C-alpha cells in the first residue's frame, strides 16, 4: 500500500497546524513554572485531553494490538484494571490529593520535605532511569507502525522518526508544558477521530459474530490438540490466559502508575487545584478501557485476518501484524486520517515525556547540587537543553536497542524500576508517620533490584529460563515495602515536624 | 460451564467495545468544545498576568 495524494495532504495539514499551535504558545512562557507546569493554569477538560493524549502513544497502540494478537480480548483486561485504578484514585484522592496540595513540581521534590535531600536526589535518579529507558523504544516501535501501514521502505524508518522527533523537540523546547497542552488537545481530537473510524471499519470488515466464532473455535481446537494451547481469547482469568497472578500484579501496578508515573502526575501538578485533579482522573478513567480495547480489537482482527499466523506476510510478527492488516484494509483518505492520528499519538507522548523527564533532571538532580540558585533565564535554558539531550539519547538508544519478547512487558518492567520504590516512598511519606530516610533509601534500592535483574537475566537467558514479568514486578513491590518497613523500624523515628502536606 | 463462561465474557467485551467507541466519539466533540474554550481562557489569563508583570517591571525601572 502506498499513500495517495489525499493522505499526504491530511498528514501535512495536521503537522503544520500542530507546529504552528506549539510555537504560538512560546510567547506565554516567562519562567520554569510556566515551562514545567503551565503556570498551574490547566482546567479539567484540557487536562483530560492532555492526560489521555500523553498516555496513549503510538507505542501504546502497538503493544495493545500485540496483546490482542497474542492473548485475544482477554489481553486487554489491563485497560479495565487501569480504568478502575484511575477512577478509584480520582474518587478518593489517594496520593494525588495531598501531592497537589503540597505545591511541588515533581514527585521526588516531595520526598525532600519528609526524607531529606539525599532521598530526593536518589529518587530523582531512579525516576529518570526508569522513565528514559521506558521511553527508549518509543521511536522504533512507532516507526514499525508507519513502515508496515504505508509500505515505506524500512531504510527510511530512522530518518522519518528522527524528523518527527525534531518537530516535537522544536515546540517542546520553546513552549514547554504550555505548547504540550495545546498540541495535546489537537492531537487528542485527531487521535479520537482516527481510532473511532478505524475501529468501525475493522468491525465492518471482520464482523463481530464471525470474529468471536473463529476465535472460540480456534481456541477449542488448539486446547483439544494438546501441547502449547492458545490463550483463552476472552477469559483473562483462565490458566492459559493472563491468570490470577498476573492480574493481581497489574492491580497493584496500575494503582502505582496512577499515583506515581511522573507524566501522569505532572498533569495533577499542573491542575488548578486538588478538586480539578481528582475530577480529571475520574472523567478520564473510562478512556483507558478503550486505550487497550480498541487497538486490541485491531490486533485480534489481524490475527483472524492472517488465519492465526498461517497467512502472515513475510517479515511480519505479532507486533507488526496489526499495521500490516490495516495497511491492506483501509482505503485512501481513511489511511491518511489513521496515520495523522497515530503521528498525533506519537508526538503527544514524546513531548509530554521529554518535558517530564527534563523537569525531573533539572529539579531533582541538578538543582540540589548547586551552591547558588540559577537565574530564571539560566534555569529555562538548562531545562530546554535537557529536553534536547534526552531527544538525542532517544534517537541513539532507539536505534541500537533490540527488543526481545513482549513490548508491554518491557515497558511495565522498565517502568517498575522506579514505580515500586517511589510508590512505596509516596505512600509511606503521606500516610505512615514512622517512615524515615533509612527506610526510604532501602526501599529505593531494593525496589529496583527485581526489574533490573529481569532486564539483565532475560537479555542473556534462553526462553525456558527467563523470569516471568509478574514475578519480577511483584517482587519489586514486596522488596520495596520490606525495605521501607524494616529500614524505618530499626532506626530512629523522624522528628514530628517533618510533614510533606504543607506547602513551602 | 466453560461454554457459558466463554459467552458471558464475549458479551462483556462486546458491551465494553461498543461503549468505548461511543465514548471516544462523544469525547471528540465534548472535549473539542469545552477544551477549546478552556485553552482560550488560559491564554487570556496568561496574557493578563504577563501584561501585569510587564507593567510592574516598567514601574520599578
């Protein structure tokens, strides 16, 4: 499939409008507060658009479709768990309420008030390490989508993705969070449109009844044949599917994501007030069901279309089956809308992530080491330079890192490098008066052991000896909690004045 | 039993799928309208703040 002129026009108009809007917001940036948290002027609907656009990247579409292809609809259960976690946190204000009230710019900044500067710095390091490693595969996985949907030669993948990142860098470096919010809003609209049209097109192509019948018939025949059975395509609790262990780990993991993942929390911190932040979470909760389910549907349809792998085109696997299928299915004009939508997904995620990690590096790694505070202008220049440096890292890491296994598991485990430990620190800082700096340091180190061991062992071991992602993930949480409890109880209690809930 | 459970899950996924498509479609229009208004208001508010800061700087100098 090659793109028709109408597709190119749709893509070019979308990119031009985004770039213009992003650059326009530059005029409002007066300091780091505007650059990092949009002067805390964000209201609820822009917040929903920004949160949803940032958390639904092209990489998300790819890994959720891969989950659909590998595990059927049952694989998209993760989206249901995430939606429940978002709603629960938005309803109760668990962690996000007191965090917004504390008036901080990043999660590690909160730790200084309770555990001291050393813990803040180390937490910042873990946040950046986990976050940037996690983001490292975005470009390549996103590029795979474009290559397989459009039929463009794979030789151009690096150039296309570098060009796209360059565009994102331009408006993010100049306009910071203000540009990110406005471009996220536009990207949310085009993404929503593209996802709805494509999903309806896919259902019309495969037919819901035929799809479910084919999936169940294939599962039943594979179960009867014995050997490695196909996962149950609808029941996530079935032993051949995700299973209870994985689902329980995901419940804990998704609560940690909602309360700790810095790109999500930066929207909480940019919100006008605590009530706006909670409302934003509640109202965007159901969006996360579709975030997994709709691309998951595309993956499931690709599985049936390619006759359960038997008719896969050469050079295509479970990750690239969905874009190859959509490339064959969608007509001119619609494919242009889909590609514009997916570029929107990639750009909104990249801009949000670049800004977030740059803010943490500046705020929690560099600033605490400086003897004298930088001038407002120097602060802005430093943060902008960090955005560019992370962008350069992404281009090089994304080019040489070869992903083995399931994309979602890689993302979940690299994210876990900091999620388990920082989540433990947050909960303890806000709700356990006995927690102290020793416990915090122990939790940080022990929480990172599980995911790092997973990354190292699984990069070297053959498939039979690899560690299961739920084992690595759950052990990270268990070790972090153990470190916090034991570390705090065996050392002196903190002074009663240390409270993170008061603003500086 | 397995048969019933399978079809129960099929029904659940179908409901979630239809609701998701409808919700995404609704949000495009709802957020498109409300979010657009909020962005304009945010820009006006930032403009007012920047003008006030500029005037304060002028008065000081």
